């Protein structure tokens, strides 16, 4: 699968409303064939930082970056940001989340 983590530094005036500002993009991405997940989290240390964790089946990532909603997001989202997002994008083995071997919850 293609595993992607992106950090977004959001301008303070948009930070509280950022999930709503990216809702259309998020919903469209989640509806894509081949999308395994697309989840946003807000940093507990920096309220202006959001982290997007996504995964796609190996053959679905190209369709994602060529989709209309992706292109629209790339044009619209910079106005809400302080800096260019930082990304890690890697092809990895697997098809989803594994249980953590070092901890078991009964």
C-alpha cells in the first residue's frame, strides 16, 4: 500500500475551523476506490498543526493525485496555511493496520 503522512501548519485564524475547510476534500478522498483511510488529527503540542494520515491500495495513489477534488484542494488550501506541508509518502507491505505486538488490551 501507499502510506502517506502530511503535516499542515495552519494559520491561527483558520486552525479551529480547518477540519470544516477540508471536509469536502476529505469526504471525496474517502469515497475514492482504493482509498484505505484518510484521517486528520490535531497536534496536542501545536494547535496550529494538523496531521493527515492516508493509505491507498498500490494502484490507487495516481488516481488520487489526478482527481478533480485533489487538484481543487491544492489550489484552495494554501490560503489557510503558514508554510508548505511536509510529507512522508512510502510504499509499504500490508493492507491495513496491524495490532501492536508490544501491548495487549484484554
